C-alpha cells in the first residue's frame, strides 16, 4: 500500500503542490483608505495626502527611531536573539497562566461529540491525530523540540477538534478556511503550523544571526487581527510557543505611539502580529516589507474581510507579497458568512474547509437567557443581576457587560463606581494604556465587572468569566455569537443574559425583529431553552429563513467528510459501512511517513509549490484573477 504522500500522480496527494508563479507577479495596490486602528496624530500624513486634489501627496513621516536603533545595534554588536538571562526570566514570566481560561477534564470531554465537516481537494486523505504527542511524532521534522516543551508548560495535552484537524493540514502547507466555535483553541491551531512552516523554509531566523539585523523588517509569517487587544493576546501566545526557538516574534498595532514600537521592530521579526492600520503605516515608512511572507494568517477573518477592512488587506497584500499560489494562507473565525467566503477566494488557493460545531450556533456550554426590559428599568434590572452575582459568585468569578456605545460604557462604569462596585471599562475613547491596564486587571481578578463595547467581543481569552450580560442587544447575530463566547470557553460552562428592550405600553419589541429571528435560530441550534414569551414577539417559524451563519463550505463542488471532535469519522460508527469498505481512518492509517529516495515530491516540499517533473505544468492565473 502506498502512503498518502508517496503517490506519484500529482493529483492524488492531499498536500498538493501549488503552481509556481512568475517572480514578477504582484498584486496591484488599491486606493488609500482611511486607517481604522490608528490615532489621528500617527496618521496625520494620510489625512494631509487626501486633503486636496491639487496638492502633491506628502511623504510619510520619518522612522528615525527605527534607523537610529539599527545604527546603535550595529555599533554595539547587539544581536536579535535573547541572552540566557532573558530566556531564564521568560521561563517564569511567559508561562504564568493566570488570567487565561483553563480546560477541565469534564468540560473538555464535551468536544468529543462536536460535529466536524472537512471539505476540499484531497480532504479525505488528511490524517487525524488525537494527541499532541502523535502530531509531534509524525511531524518531528517540522516541529522544534522546544515547541513541544512549551506546549507542556502551557498544559496542552489533548488537541481540541479545531487543532486536531487544522494543525496537520497547515503543517503540510495547505491553505485553510476554518470556522470553529468561540473558545475552541483557534490561536494554537494556526500558530503551531506557522512555526512548523518556518522550520521547513525559513533558513535565516533572527535567533541564528551572527551580526546585528539591518534593513526593513521582513517577517516570514504575518498574522493580522482586527483589534489591538487581540493583537497583543496573539503576540503573547506566539512568544510562549517560540520560546527557546530561533524565531523572534514582533507586534505592531495602533493606539500606542509608533516610535515606541520601532526599536523592537528594528531588530527584525520572523513572526509578526499586526493590526492593518499600523502595519500599513510602517510599510509606507519603509520599515516593514511583506515580500518575504510565506504564511499569511487572518484571525477573525470575517471581520478582516468585511467592507471596513478588506481594502486595507488588499493594499497590504498588494505591496509585494508573494501571490496566493506561492504562499500559504490560513483564515480562522467563529463565523464565516457565504459572502465573506466568496470574497476570501481572492486570497486562498485550493483551500481546505474545516467547520467545527453546529451551523448557526453558539457554543453549547453557554446557558443563553433572554430578558424583556423597558428602557426605564434597564439599569435596575442590571443591578439585580449584579447583586445576585456578588451574592453567589465563587472562585473569583467575573462578569462582562457589553454595550453598543462608548458613552454608555463610560456612564455605566461611573454608575457602578458610585455604588462602590469594583468595575472597569474597555472602549475606544480610552487611551491605549488605559485599555491595556484595565484588561490586565480584569484578567488578574482585580476588577470584578468589566463594561465593554464590541472591541472586546472577538477572540479575547479571559479566565473565570462566568456571566456575559448584553446590556444593549447586539446589532447582528454574528456579534451575539462572539460576545457570549467570552464565557463557556474550552469546555467550561457559562451564562449569557441578553436584554431585549420592549415598549412598556404596547409590549412590542424595540429591537430589530429580523435580528430576533436570527437569535432564535442561534439558540435553537445550540439547544438553548427559548422563553415562552418569545412567540409573542416574533414568529419562530420564520427564524433562519434569510440568514446564513456560514459554518459550511460555500463551494458546492467540494467533496466533504464528516467527523466527530474526538477525531473519529462518522462512518466508523456504522459497522455495515465499514464492512463495505467506506473511506475512512483505516484507509489512511499507514504511518510510514519517512520520505523515500524515489519520492516524487522534493525533500523540502511538504505541500509547497514544487511538483514532479512528469506532472503537467499548472496553468498560471492571470494577475486579474487575484487582484
């Protein structure tokens, strides 16, 4: 029996090589759009550039701190790698797990029954592993031993469903679009293969340089996020995974003064985490270039590709980044509407779809509750919830309140302060230092109640958030799913209470009726208990008729395989199907993974763009196909 990676037919390997593209193929830069993440003082030159049709565009401000730092590094022979004393310090500081959600055995076992849908070219040949030890044993060439030690330090033993399927797929270089429930471990699912790919094709990591780094920062892996807080969180996780490896991690985001970030970037970065606005700023100043990016990751990809950020992403990719055929692109989110999937085709090449969890659903570990309120008694209802929270809380449990406006967050914080409650706020009107300080205090349990706008709705992983209160009903179902996903993470249980404003006299809802229909769909699919009075507000028979959460592959032509979160294929549950030779785990259980001399794939391919000589040359797409 031949192995899945040994088949000499170029059309039968699941880590199919991508066609080589001409070196001159580039993306066309798109229009200058207003930055989303940056404060006005950092982007004044952009506004000036757009201020007049008659004036010539002004040059970006100088990056003096960047070049001065490199000059000092050269004169002082300062290398990018850390000294031993710094590594020893990181041994204790990086792996302090306080403030991050931790998995418990009872809750983690709930993942075993989660439905997993895999589709795409050769998707049925992708091997699946049930432990990190198995992954390491099979991909030993791609995973540094230090990385596996770091996983043990953060207490990673059993992969979550998204990690179980996405990590091996990413390690061999396949493009990925992954839709998985909140709190399911998506960050590790893209960081592990990103580091593995650097092991294979990144020959000059910062930690191996014998001379000071000079020139623009040229990351090998670029991770882009929509918010500053998520950027910082992913940066911290990447530091843990890259600890005592030769890979240097950097981060750039708006809100913090640019000159404070330049000295760190001046030492180079192998893996860069960034928000689009600040990244564009630094690229325009000539201190970051993306021509060497081999792995592109979009976290919260549906948000990154919506109408607010897509032009930024297109412009960044268009400034010399290798075309999609010559790089690996991975996209992760808890929601992926079909419209966003269609837009994503511009950035993905022959990708694998991984859908984890029930379609149109929030995570089942969250108990969802709807509460009718009138505008006049809304705050009174919140105080009743807070009184009960303080009376019944245990183990430093925390409560997170979501509102739709910055002014509301500020007002609520002031009201709770006057009532001697230990609260804090997280919203766009705060200085970045205030936002970071409040979030750190909330993680540590120094703040009991956090009032936040949707800046905290996506991706943030905070320990012991037992209750989420939607003081203001979210404006769309996607946001609802992300908000309540701040609790009930990694198999733990949580509670989400959503206020629905109603008119006191007519008892009619003041919320958008179509939104309430969508929320009914979300609750039904996550097996939440609907209140009896919901039928008086909306017709549940219409729920879901006009909305798609996007937890299925939008490509109708792709073959699909069904799995459980435990890594078992659905067909294995049916003995008769197995007897008939249905395709499944046994078919790909041959674990002789060592490459042979007559292997048609090049030794360093692992899913890269090299193809065997006898295979027909792949057709080169026109530049317009991916502009």
